[in-house]
C-alpha cells in the first residue's frame, strides 16, 4: 500500500506507509463517516475477516462495528491462538492464504512482531495490522492523531508526552513514528528505566528532525505539554513478574497530577488501563480517552472504505 491508498492491494501494516497528505485525506474521510446516514451501505456485499491471536475489546469490535455500519459483513475468530488451526501448527501465512478466499479484507492481531508483514506478503486481499506483538499498531496511531486534531483543533506545534511502557507498548511506538509527519512537534518520553522508547523509533525521529528527550519526572512535564499519552505497562511482554512489578505504578495520573497539568492539554490512553489513570480523572474534560476509543469506529470506517474501494462520500 502507498500512503495514498491507491494501489490495488492496500495493506495497512505500519505507519511508515503514510505521508501527511494521506493522513489528511483519511481524517477528512473519517469526518464524513461521522455524518454517514444509517441507510448508506457503501460496502454492501463485502466481507471482512477479523483474525485475533491476542485479546482485544476496542480494536476488534470497532473494526467489526465499522464494517457493519458500512453495510458489509464480518467473519471472526476472536481467540485464533487457541480456537483456530494455529493450535494444530498452521502458519499465519497458510491461514491468510485460506481466509483470502473467504473475505475481501483481513484484520490481523498477532503476538509476533512482523506477523502483519508476513501476512501481507502472501495475501491477495488487504491486510490491516491490528497489533503485532510489541511492533506496531498503525490504525490505533491514526485514531490517536485524529483524536488530537479533534480535541485540540491541530496536529502541529504540539508538545507531546508519551508516558509508561514505551518499549513494549506498540501504540506509543506507532504514534511516535506517525508524529514525524507533523511540524513543530516536541516529544518527551516518560518511562520507567526498564521500558524506554526503542532506538529504532528515536533514530527515525532524529532523521525527521523531531526534537525528543527523556524526562523521568512526570510532574515536571505536566504544566508544559499539550498532550499526555498515558499507556499501560504491558504485563504480558515481561519475562518475569518481578520485572513487571518494578515498572508498574511508577507514573500514575490522579487528581494531584491533573491539577498540575496544562489547562489546555488533553489526556489520551489507548486503553485498556489498569492503574495508571485513576478513575477520579475520568470526569475531567481534558480526559479524552473514551472519546478517543469511539473515534476508532470512524477512522476504521475510513480505512476500510479506502482499502476496499468504497465510496467515502468525497465529491471527486
Ligand atoms: N487500544 C487497543 O488496542 O485496545 P484493545 O486491545 O482492546 O483492542
């Protein structure tokens, strides 16, 4: 897939595929999806397969809601690791070669980094990466940036703090990479010592001229940032529970933290949360994480329409 979503097989496997024009076009399409009449069925007769080898609430259900709201149908395996033929030893490549004969597009979440690339390499139908281990979660990053634009009215000139597990957290990795397409952005990484942002992402940001720094003191960051992107410590990716416990609970957004936060800022989280945002924060107008999750339907409607060639309501 190219950033313009104009090739014949339009995989979405990583944010590196996108350029600024493609992102703007996608966001405009997502805005139109907000207003799409319930009677509109641009993907009528098309079928989406959702293959999830890892648990999910938001990504699977919002992709499926998006497809159904576009008039299409869905087939799904929500625990493919256990209840698909993966348990018998079938490779993801073979599974995709089968499912491409059943559906017009495949949404894949897999526990192995690179699995979406491997699937896309053999698939005759579009593959959309719904998270590949600690690798990428590109559609989440797109909905995150869309939410920033929706909440703050712009995506340029922002100071963004990425907080929490930046090593295993694929959403933070993808969002950091996507922010290279913005101008005047400053990134602050606030992470426990064991889970820093990866050197691969830092090098990409350096190449794009995005200023970035590490800051262990969250309280010092809060008054000066426009976006706080809080993330969960990814328990399932640690080798031992001791290593996990050493990183959890270090950075928590609670009422005192919100009192320090820039009044014009917005708080995002890809969710699910565990204990890194106190429930008392939910009622703060700057807490946008539930609105963020709802935006996922519109962004995924726009993505599905783009990769499946449906009418997105744009007058051309
Ligand atoms: N944000 C996200 O990927 O959530 P799920 O794991 O529930 O899909």
